[in-house]
């Protein structure tokens, strides 16, 4: 099992040495994603993720930071999610001290130079425009906004353009100071790493992190129940309609998590899945269709994603809803169950053969379930799923009265209607 400890000030450390590999993956995770933003702060978690790279105490200018990053010989990246942000990299063992030094500065000593922030603000505004121009991204944003209206999940991680345009040094520093603190930081490493030398490398950042929580861990409000809806959004310049259909699903910690994973795979997880066969192979309605699960602290969604010609969108939605109704009424077959479990086990095992995937897996378990399972234990959870459990979960999750549908690029005369979901 990986090494796991928590410092006296609340920073968790996970280290997973992997024999036989010659690379190291390290992630500094911040347990405060966009769901922790208060009204008026939307987009600030993502704004911080960008702007810490514009200068720190040790790397005072973007060029100096960029050169230090290139000298790693590996990779360095970051992202912001709904529930956490992450700064991570992958290097050879000899460059591990340099990677930790950069990550340390990013989470402890950003300078937030006003001129650099102004330039990066324009970059983020371009990123927002790019997201709006990518139908798959934007249809998902519209889905979230209407499925969980008024909740922390509803607003975009990127923030609104009018808000981001006002953010500067004061807002960035205030959000950083209340967010990047010892109890909100999780440090995860996997690969060619020795535990004690790595702990020694971490001591400067552990000493530098501010103590205590300024929000007492109460900054996030509950998401509330999802709301069924049908949203038709015209976009004349698009040649296809992008669709997201979603049912309420389980949160991170739930005894049916593995079963809903099997259900999702049977519906849209492969070339022999129900939706792929029905929508693409039999009726040629789309090029791609798939399902995916999103789990959060207190809610979740099983989503179906597809694109098709605008005039065929209603037929696609009707057939997808009908296929879900069949599974809800009759469950899945033994062959479907076995194939889904095999694929889930295979994906899990393959992911454990990458240091970066191991790092992400450990972080996910710590952040969202607060327990670390071995590979065998995770496989046992999948293997324990049976036909009865999947049938019960299908009846609970695939409720047409709880279905939300977001359609982008629809033609007004061919809009999705509530009756299409019956």
C-alpha cells in the first residue's frame, strides 16, 4: 500500500513507489475548486491557476518560469475542476528536486504582478471564447447550468466574461490567501520515488504553507437535487446538433458506485453498447455516442453525449430515451454484465501501469472517498456487482421524469420536446 500521512497542520501526503519505472509523477492538489467560490467569485479558482505561473519569488517573470519548466525535461501542467485544482508534473528522478521547487513556489509565493495579471486576464477571456466556440464544451456548460440551477455546480469553471474582466491583483491575492493553506493541500507522488528523501524535499513547502482554514471548511454550499429540463439552443453556424442527456446519479461515496459504472458501460461504453448499436449501427443517426459518469460530493449524473444532423436530433433523443427505458424495464443480460465488468477491470489495471495515472488515482480516492483501496480491492468491488444490483440501479437512475436534455445547434422547427423523452 502507498505511504500515507497527514502533517500536524493538516496537509496530506501520499507516496506510491513503483518498482521498475524510471519516472516520477507529482501532484500538488488544492481542495478548493470552482464549487467553493462565493457569489461574485465565479472563475477565481481558475484565474489563480493561470496567474500563479506569471511570477513567483524564485521565478519572478513568465520567461524565467518557462525556462525553468523546460529545463525539467519532462512536463508541467495544471487544471481547475469543480471540486479541486491541481498542479502536476512528470520528470526523471534526477529532476525531482527541480519539479518540487517549482510546484512549491506556485502554491506558496506567487507575486501577482498587476501588469502580468492584466495580460493573463486577456488569455483567459480568449479561453472562454474558445470554449463557447466548441460545441461539445458549451453544450455541457448549458447542461450543468440547467441541471443544477442555483448550485455551485451550475456556474462555469472559467467564470463569466464580465466577471473575469474585472479581476486583478486584489481579488487574486485575497482568494489565494484564503484557499492555498496547509489543510487544503494534498501532495501525491508515484513512480521512481523513495519515501524519506521525498519527504525531505517537501519540508520547505510544508513550512511555508499558511496554517488553519479561513473558511472553516464551510465555504461550499449543498448542490441540491438536479432538475429535469429540455433546453433547445439555436446556433445557425453549426452543421450538427450537440446533445447531452443526463440522469441524476450517485455521489462519490455510495454503495452503488460500481454498479452504476457497469450500467453506464452497458449503455454507452463501447462498440457493442446499447446506444452505439441502436443509434449508430442500426439507424446511422450519429458518428459517435457515449455515456460518462460525473460524481460529486453530494450528487452526480449519468450523461449521454452525441452529435447529429439537426433534423435528426429529435429521433436520436427519442431512440436514446427508449433504449434507456428498455434497460430500466428489463435490466441487462449476463453477457452484457460480464463484458462491462471485464472492460472496467481492464481499464483499471491498465491505468495502474502509468505513474501519472497512479498519482491521479490516489489523489481521487483521497479527495473524494477518503480511503485508499489497493488494485485488488478495486477489482473486487467491480466483480461483486451482480445482475440484481444493476437492475435495481437502472430502475432508480434511468427515470425519464428526472432526465435533463441540452441541445446546441438545434433548428427551431426541430426542437426537442418533453414528449420525446417519454
